[in-house]
C-alpha cells in the first residue's frame, strides 16, 4: 500500500523531472489531480503587464475549455481580481474566498464552468516575478464543500516548497531558452551588425557582422563596456542610458561613431530591447538593441526591420507609410479604407511595440532604421 509520504515523494520526483522532460508537468498534474480528487488540473501563467493568460500544462481538461478560457473567459475570472492578495504558498478557494453572489450569478462560474460540469476552482501561486505569475489550479465538479480544503492537506503542504522550486527552475529554463531564441534571431536575421548591450555598453549578444565589426581596430565596445576612445562615444552612452532607463525608456536614440584608418563613419540606432525579440532575464539590467549602419553594409527594407524587430503587422506598416507623408491620421484612415477608430488602434499598438509615445518620435525611429542617418 502506498503511504502518504511515498505519494508525496512520487509527486515531487515528477515535478522536478517535468522541468526538463518533453511532457512537462502533465504527469505530476495527473498525480495531484488524483490525490485531490479533482476533475482537472493545470499550470496557469499570467502576464502581469498584459493580463493575458496561458496554460502551460494540464491534466484532463477539455481542449474547448482551454481555448475559451485563454481567448475570452480569463478576463472574467474573479480569482484574477484578488490574485495579488495571495502570497506564494497561499491557497485561493473560490467558495470560501468569494462573495456568494459572484458564485451564483457571475459569468465565469455560471456561464463558463457550468458548461463543462465544473463547480469550483482552487489555486495557489507558485511563482511571482515582475513579468509573470504561475499558479497551480484545480477544478472540481462535485460538491467540494464536503471535502477538506487544499491548504489542509498534509501532502500538499509538504509539497509546497517543491512546487515553488520546480516552478522557479522551469521559469529560468524557459527564460534561457528565450534568450537562445533571441540569439538565433539576431544571428540569422541581419547582414549588418546587430548587438544587444546593457547601459554600460557591455556586449551581451551579437551576430556575425557584429563580431567582425567589434574586431576592427579602434572599436570602443567590448564585453566589459564602452570605452571612450573615439569620437561619438558620449552620444552613444547617452543613447544607451535613455534606452535602458528603468522608466520612460526611449526608442529614438542615435549616435555617430568615427574611428579607424582610414577614418570610418558608423551610424548607430539604439532602441530598448524589443519585447517581440525575447523576454528580459529576471534580475538583469535592462538591455538595448544597437544596429550599426555604414556604407559597406547591405540595407534592408524598413518594413522588414519593423516586422522583425517590433512585430509590426502589414496593416500597421501601411499606416506608418501614410504618416511618413505628413498626413493627419484622419486622412490616413480615409486613404486606407479603414475607420478612424481602427487607425487609432493601430497607432496605439505601434507606439506600444516600438516604445514611442508621439508620432514625431515614431517617424524619427523609422527614418533612423530606414536610412541610418
């Protein structure tokens, strides 16, 4: 007969194994679901900036439920409204912690959960960072009031630190994988030098063209930081400072470097590391993306750069093209055959993606990317 201690050890083993296993935490969640007699279980991730929800792993959840939750019902989840009240290790139990009217009349419980024969949700935070939160969530279909709450389970209490440690390990692995994806995108996407730097000008990543550029005699950049050994480094330092500011990061920095024999002129475009290119490492200083333009480097169409760097869509770029002509947004909308509301929505998205806040700054950034001067 399997004892409670043996069961807890099996689940802990599955949690740590799931950090690297192709199947992730599906096996551990199935064991937890069986232990708690829940109808289903999942690992729920929430982006703290966008409030969007993601399901990383699950056990016995209908795919339609997952799709509906991620696409729509996460915004009506009453647990989101009070999630910040719960520290890592605390348990949220809806029938205990929510007002009865929410359970009886709320859209989330009555329209969504009931459609899948579910009655209750219990969840506990496993990880909280500045960017993401991770929750273990259990869904029940029977009258859960008749059984013990999850925070009274001796096995779950014993497992709590293992939940947290496994979540931290998996999050760090995910971030490292994203950093690797960023490195590959930087290496593969551009033929001119592209570098990722911190505020001090210390090079973190670079493509092949960047490696060749850094190797040139007189280049002021290194893995340790920016050296003030040639003309233009003060302007570069200022651009890096603006791009890596903790608040009000600006995406319109540019500077000219001159060095070498014969003297060469390089135009640097400095922007905050775009969200579209990867997740910032936790605890790491903010990073900037630096693009180097010079006569000897092959140019790239600006729409390609905006798509690759910032995730700008074709429709958004068409609006940018009109704005570059100096047209007011109302005229741009008319020419493009879209509503003024849609044009403003596109512009708001462009501002967010490029980390600009005014049309003049956006257009300056586009000119820098397009022409390098």
